[in-house]
C-alpha cells in the first residue's frame, strides 16, 4: 500500500498539468493591405473581424474564428479597389450655333476597380441643347433661287422689300433603312403580332410618298432578335443579338421577304439587353447612311431603329455592363439614325392614358374605331418596368425619337388598331419630315429686314418670322 501511495505522489509532481499558456493557438493572420483588423486574439475561440478602408470593398469572410485544432475558419479577406471618379466638369457650350445640338461634360477615372470592387459609372454625359431653332439650310435639301410676289401678309403687315424667295426643295430621290430590334423573351409573343402588318403599312406610306421608288435603291429592312435562350437540358445560355434572315439567307431585305425573317422570331428567352442589340445592329448591319450621288441625281437615306421590348435591360457581364446610355446615344447619332422604342412604360397626358409621345411632346390617344387623337402636353410617366424609362424611354426622347407603351397590345382591339395606326403615321412623319418645302421672304421694317424663315417646330417644318440681328 505504501508503494501505491508513493507512486501516486510521484505521479502528481512529475506529470505537469496543461496551463493556460499551453492551450492550442492559431497563427497570427496579420492585416491585409488597405484593411483594418478588430481583435488580436489567437487562442481557441478567439475571433477577428476585418473592414476595408474607404474606397475599397471586402472580398472574403468578414469574421474568422480560431478553432480547437489551431487553425482559422478561413483565409483573411482582401480589400479590392472601388472605382473612384473625379467630379463632373462643367457643361460645355452647345455643339451647334443653329438648331439641335448637344452639351457635354466629362469626368476621369482616378482609381481603377479591381476584384469585387465597384465598377466605374459613366464618364461621358450628353445633354441636348437648341440654339435658334432654324432649319435652313436643311441637312438634306437643295436651295434654288426663284421669284414670287410676297404679299404684305407674308411680311406680317410690313411693306414688301423684295420679291426674291428661296425655295427649300427636297432632293429628288429618297429611300429608308429601317432596323426592327425585337425582344425574344417569353411573354413577348402577343407583342410580336402587330409588327408585320405595321411594317407593311409603313412601306405603303413610304412608297406613296416616293420613298424607295428606284429599283436599285428600294426601302431596306432588317430584323434583329435578342434575349436569352434556354438550352435543351434546361440551362440558360446567353444568346447574343442576331440578325434574322429571309429564305434566301439575306439579313437586309425588302418588304417582300420581311415576313420570312419575322417567322424566325421566337419568344422563349428569359434575359435580354436592348443596348447590346442596338450596338449589334448599328455595327453589323450595313445601312446606306447619308447622301449618295447617283447618275440620276441625289439620293437621301433615312435610317430608323425601332426597339421593341417588354422589360428593362438585363445588363450581364461580360457584355452588357460595358455599354452605357451615353455610348448608345453617341453610336445612334454617329450612325445618322433616329431611335423609336416600344416598351413597358405608361404615359399620361390630360389625365388620360396615352399611346405614346414624340420628342416634341405630342401625345397620342386611342380613339373609337381604331382612330387616334393628339394633344401637345408635357408627359407624365406612369408605371414602367424596372429601369425602362432610364434605359430606353429617356434615350429615345434625347435622340429626338418617339416612345410608345407596349402594354396597349393588351387593351381592346380598337386600342391596338389605334396604336398601330398612330405608330405608322408618326414613323412615316419622322422619315419624311425633310421633304416639306418652305420659303423665305425679305420684307422691310424701318430699314430693318424682316425675314420669314423655315423653322423646325415639334419635328415639323413651319415658317416663322425672324428679324436680322436678332435670334
């Protein structure tokens, strides 16, 4: 027994107990660049929390714990740089001295983003401006000197100083390039139905106005679909915009084969980006932009882009997020095109729901029997899907085009007919607006010359009085 007691005593003194200093610890993690660490403990159960300095975003776990086996619950996070932009510059002067122009402001990237850091916003911004809204000389007209007898009424009651008049006469030949860009996402099926008949009616109006009358230079059409397609296995595949072709494989065609291309549209996608589709269309579909000289005379080409979608942008990396509204606006302007949008955006005017608006704030309202009425009125925007107004409606107005409510396709048959009729009429007005003639009379007012000049008002040409030396 004494031997047992002795062994126990020796055991107590010879085998040390674990002290607090000998408890398992975790290695010191340090502090990542551009980060702050809260907590210095490295023993089991200790926790450290990381935050990033201003201008940086946390990439990884915010809090780590020291585990019983002496390891941390994860690796330290990094702090990735956010984009930092300078302040906007002052707005520039108007780009033109007469008519419609743009003002520009810019800002620069002071810190490029990295990792999960915030991406840069727009660095170039445009705002429309207007100086002396007079359209003489018009961009697509010839001017021929002639003589008529100006009356006193022509000079607003002032004596007639001269009978010389300058006629603004349209060029002899005209044609149109019309690019129709259509959302192929699911739910768009009912909104597709009106397109072929509307395009056919527009062609009839153009031909009756002598557009596309030359065999070699008929009116041209193109059809672009965009959206996300679903693969047979049920997964999503990002579908880039694509030009639809007629039976001959042509992606630019006349009205005769438009329906062949239209029949290739689908309505089974889920995600789409209209900006990507506009960029694709204007960079890949060759339009006959500007004025071309023929042996028969001058040919004017009007390019118009019609975007039809029931959603806002789904801007996905690596494609959509790189396209900003300012870039799309620049591309449309450089292409010499006019943008029209048919989108999920309600419009109100005179306490009524409107079919749409043009850029001169002329509202269009559905009427009985498929007719429509108009009224000049400031637009009051109603419900719009997501960022539709910012993405599409505002861009169309800023580019001098039109915007329409696609939800009218779900109203009565009279409303649908009113919508289609109004859309065709206004599209025709925009395409043919440079054909209207106007004149200028010189009149005298106590030694000053009073001129009647051709002035653009609400996208139409009207004659207005202007005095020399005054704007």
